[in-house]
C-alpha cells in the first residue's frame, strides 16, 4: 500500500491551525469497521512518537489540539493551534497490511 | 515509566552482521508485537518487520527476507534484530517499537513505545 502525504514542507504560524493530508492507494478500512491509519511525529533528534492511531484515536498523553479524521483512503491530521514544540516531521502509516508503509513525511517548521 | 532500551552504536564492514537488542522495562507489557523500523540518514521511516513475543511468529519486508532475523527472548524481556551481509545502504538508525495492543488478523493499532534508536554504520 502506497501512502502519499501532502504538503511535504509546511510552514506554520504559532496559534494558527494546520493540517496534513494522507492518501492510501487502497482502503484502510478493515472488516471490523476500524481504519488502520496511524500518525507519528518525529521531533528533531528524537525517536518517532505516536500521535493518532486507528485514524482518529489520540494516543496517551497527546494534547487535544491534535486530531485525526478520515476513512477509507483519505485521512487528515489537524492541529487546532500550533505551538512551537510541534515542529518536526509528521508521518502517516498504514497498519492494515504487511508490510507496513509510511508516507514520505511532512516537515513542519515555524 | 514504560520504555525500551536499545544497544549502542555499531560500525561494521560490508558483508558483516549486526545484532541490535531492545530491552523492555519491567513495567512494560510485552505480549504485543515488537516492530523494527529504520531510518537512513536524512530519509524517512522504513518498516522492516516484526516479531510476536507470544508465538515467535515473525515476518519482514521483501527487502530484508533472507538477511534479517527477528527474535524475542522471554527470559530477558529483550527483542533482537540481526541483519546479515551488510551493505553501505544499510547505514541507518534502527528503532524497535511496541505495538499498542492486540491485533485483528495482522491489522494493529499504533506503535506506542519506541526505543531510543541504534546507529549502525556500514563502511569499509
């Protein structure tokens, strides 16, 4: 499954909203009714961290300014009000099939 | 705090093997899949494969089949990834990451606990 993100570079303004799109080459909707799509953030010099799983569920400890939406092949990560600590590279990843595949990554800068 | 601790950086020659370890903290539930993800310098993330610590079932991408072995040692709570016949393009940071919960078939929720990464440099 090919994952395509847009935009690839994204310049944001603190306090303003931001969004990243992710499109899968085939549906990520499982027969159990769940969309197997994750979002990760890799801050500079750090390991990736899980933000959103199953398309829209926030991982433990993730601020509520992050939200995920979408179904099937089209997904969106939204940041309601960007903060300086949100800089880094955002990746979507399909978790439906093996092998797992990531998007190219969206580099977010202030 | 739940965490995964990986082994230190390695420098290897082409054709050699490397074995990276990933030890789970005592309070980390270890019955979910352990994944291996790598990141070449300046590049994105690449999923390599995974191991089921309950069944020892393992799978990897076509790129690595025949070259990689992923295992789980229950007695030491440690996952291992061994990559053989190293090439220069295997130079990367290698991460282990635990799946968040049980999977449905092979579909799983996110990878919620990550190791700090192990740098492997392959150079003659």
